C-alpha cells in the first residue's frame, strides 16, 4: 500500500472572537510590513532596515552606536545587521570604528556621505509616511503607536509551553 505525500487538509480549532481578531491582527501586521518593505525599496531606493540603521545612527552622529546596542535597538539579528552594514559601508554611508573607551567594542557611525543620504532619505520618508497614513487621524495614529508598543512589549515576554502531544488517529 502506498501513502500519498500530499498533506490532508487540517481543520483548525474553533476560534473565539478574540482568537480570530488576533489572527487577523498579526496577519495584517505581516502584510503591512511586507508592503512597507516593497514600497520603501521602490519609492525611496532604500530597504526599510537600511533606513532604520541610518535613522538610528543619525541620533548619535559623532560617536556612533555600539554594534550590540544597535542590534538591540533595531531588534534584528547580528548577522542581518552585519550584512546591512556591509552594504552601507560599500556606499560609504557608515563606518565601523573602535570605541576609544573599550577597544573590544565596535562603534558604528555615519560618514559625511551617510549624513547627507540620511537627510535626503528622511525628507522623502516624511512624504512617504504622509501618503501611507492618509485618511488616518492623528488620534488614531497615536493610539496605534501606543497599541503596537504594548503588543511589542508583550511579545518580548512570550514563553510558550510545549503543545500537548496529539493522539494518532486510528484510521
């Protein structure tokens, strides 16, 4: 007897209205993130992460930010940030330098070209954001920022217990 390698349709568990809303919320966040990334690349000629790196570094233009601190601030992996920094270094937008207070710590900072690129990107980003939130009131945006912050803080604390093992069907 041969077994089909095609998966059977799985019946999802019955969802409460709260579960259904949570499912839709996280799917919309996923979609919005992907749309943002695609549109940022097309309209601004920067990936969202490249823009976030330049924006973060613009807050500390002289000394820069420690690599590990930048990883934590942007909530990205070290490998992902390293790849982004390599691309930005090739464009001469950022540089990695030794921290004078601790030679083991690498600091990342904007170059002059990077500061100019950030200024242009920031101006274009403001226009981009205005169009992206057209029709959304200031109050709605402020409430959404607060809500996303609360969701982000809650997600940092998620520790799922292992799911109970399912009993094999007797079919």
